[in-house]
């Protein structure tokens, strides 16, 4: 016996269509819900709903599986049928972890969940603790970044569907790796979003990507429950260890209890029941520490947030770029402010926004591990006109210096796939919308967007061109080349050192001390010093203590004196006092 339910508060009639069977009238229930029972519709049964007298068969807004694509029927799926083998998994805490962001479709040539499994040992050897998957819920077409998802309960079929995602999570856990899933609740994708046909899921307002989700208007209780149930499903039924919430600043929500706080409460309750830690990580450009301040202290209670200020401070200092939102960044003073206070814009003037921005972090109360930092991520690469990685700009020597500063900062560090070996493949913006008009609109909009930022339109790859997707795949054969093997070996040593020395992962912002001069800086991390020479010439740097041991150097030729170190150009060293 399978009971089918759907929320359609404004419909006068709802029918259930089971493939190969006659349509069934559904019975109205309190709160705008409709129900119907089908004794023979077990797992694997395809079904759809029909609203009022419209003969259009629509997929379930809570569909667990869309094997025929987002426009096709939904399929019944039994979560209890999967044979999990991770019973001994007790979870991964975010503090102290190293994250690794990857896109399932381009991480391997095959572009599937199962193919990712074949590369998990590489990540274990690298030393990362948790993988962060770009969104995997169903979207229209075969290839996409994932932020055009329309089925918020269904893993993308081309990746391997529900069982494929479970096999990946299960395999990761058995290797000691946690799994974080990127999820998007601030908008629906432009094609295949049938949920708004059933009820008021959207408002008349809009954000960058389309109409806003109805979080505070009439009927918003059920819309919020729709999101909460999706969050709990990924964590409970797919054994995922955390979620990265996309662009929470785009959630228009004027309720007294914000959705984000409600999510934090629900997830805390689920974690208590499951007996393992669960993490909620926000992407936000508000620079508001209240997001990650515990609820007991008046905050929203999320566990962490992405920290673009850390990226911008490192990127500009290493590359010299100052265009667009990089304008205020690039100095050693800026990097010092970030390393000691998390945010650079903390109630200070932002020339890009032409206003003051952000709020200071209480360094004694808010731990640095609550800020995820990175040299590269999908946005900071893919939203460049040609999707070029930082390795296309920097020398291998500076790449090592940047990695050293990232991995010894008081934050939760994250690598983007291939960064560990200095991958040369770009990661470009790609789509595969079957609708010609939508495909043209996306490509045109992309060119115009970059033209406004100064890039010639001819340099912007066509997102719909299959070659754009193909170019963005990692080239694992690069690991056969000495320079890439050396970069990988360096990242392994650096991560291992971070884990071996408690001072290097200490998240207390008020314990970080930074001194800097002419293109060099010294970061004190307890009884360790991180010394970096960013100049194109050798420099002697005086140190606040006597050096006992060089723990790691990014290059050869480092000379240690009693209380100083001579660093070759573009070199960093980690020393113990």
C-alpha cells in the first residue's frame, strides 16, 4: 500500500495518474493537502498529478526520483530498502576539518556518483576530512553547475539517482570522509519547476536568479515546511553530514523567527536523535556574524559560513587584481584584518557597494572555525569570463605560499577539486537547457554580464556548447607530470602538518598575531610562526623569537638564523619557536 499526498491549497480537484492505470480522484485533507491510496503502487511505480481539469501530468513537488528528467513522471522510492554499511559512522565535526569542494559531473570523465567513489582514496591520501558536493538535486538537461535545480528531494538521475548518492555517501563514510551537500532554496531553476503550479511557493518579488520563494506571505508555513523537510531528508535518509545553504542573503524572510534559525533548531534536534554532528554552512555576503552566533547568544545558530573576505584578501595580494569587488582588498593590512577578525568589511566602507558594509566579529566569542576560507571555489573560478584557475596566473611558488597561508589560518580551509595538484583545466559556466529560447537567453545574458565587467564578449565561452562542459572536466592524467605530483605532495605535507600541530589549527581569532613589512608577513600561531615572502626578491625577516626547527618550507634555499629567516623570492616557511 502506497499513500500519495500533495499540497495544492488552491486546487478544486486533484487526480493521481499511475502509469498503466486509470486516473484516481484524490481526497482533500486539512491544510490544502490531497491524499489517495494505491494498493499496488510499490517502489518503482511511476506517477504524476493532474490539477483541476487540466490534463497536464505534473511531477510531484516532493518527488524522490525523476528518472525520465524533470518534465517526466515521478517514481516511488523506498528509502528503507538501501543496505547501508556505515553503521559505525559517528560523524565529522566541522572544527579542525579540511573541506574539499567537487562537482560530480566534472570531477571524473564519467561524471557519476559511482565514479567519485573510485577517487575517494585520493582524497583520503590528501588528508581532507569532508567532501562538499555542488548541488545534485534534479535539474533540466544533462549538465549543469546544479544551481538550476527544480526537484528539491530528488538526486539528479544522470549522476546515478537516489541509490547512486547513497552509495557515494556510504563509501565515503567507510573511508572516514564526511559528506556536505550544497543545496539551493532561494529560487527554482528556469525549466521544470512545477511546484509553483501546485501552490504559492513563490512571491512577486525577485532576486538575482528569479522569483523569490514565499517564506513570509500567505501559505508560507507549508512552503517553509517544504524546505525544512528537504533539509532533514538529505541529512536523515541520505546520511549526509552537513549542508551548504546557497546565498542565504537572497532569502526574503520577515518572519519573527527566520527560516535559518528554524532550520538550526530542527537540525539540532535531528543530530541529537541520530547521535552524530550535523553542520549547516551558509553562503552569505552580508558579513553578519549573527548567522554563526549560537542561538543561546542571540544568533541564528548556523555552524559556519563561507568567508569571501578571506578569499579576496588572499587572491588580491597574490595576483594583484583589483577590479570589481576586489577594489578594497590587496594590502597586507587587509590580510591582517581578515586573519585576526574574519571579515575585512566589518562595518567599514565598501567602495564596490558605495556604502558601509558588515558587522565586526566578537573575536573572543566567535570561533574562527565558523568561517570557511578558500583560495579557490566554484564561484571564484567559474564566474571569471574564461573560468581560469588561479594556477593560470600564479607561479607554482606563489601557489604554495597561498596554500600555506590558507592552511595555517584560524579558519576551516577548503580546496576546490584539482587545486591540490595545480590543475590547469578551467572550470567554466556550463548548461544544457533543451529549450532553444532558454539556451539563447542564458548565453546572451552571460556575455552581457561579463561585458559589463570589462571582458570582451568574444572571450566568454557559450554555456550551451558541449565543449564548455568538456573543458571543465578534471584531467587526472596531469598527475603523471612531475610538477603536478610535486604540488600534490606539498599539499599532503601541508595538511598533515596542520593536523599534527595544534597551534596551526587553533581557531581562536584573538590568539592570532600578524606583523608585516615590504611584501612579507609573519603570522604567529602559538609556538609556530608562518613567514611568507611575497616579493620577487629574497628577503631577510626578523622574527619575534628563537627558531628551534623549520617544520615546512615551500621551496629550497631557506636560511635560518637565531631570530631571523632568509627567504628566497615567493617562498614561505613554517617554523617552531
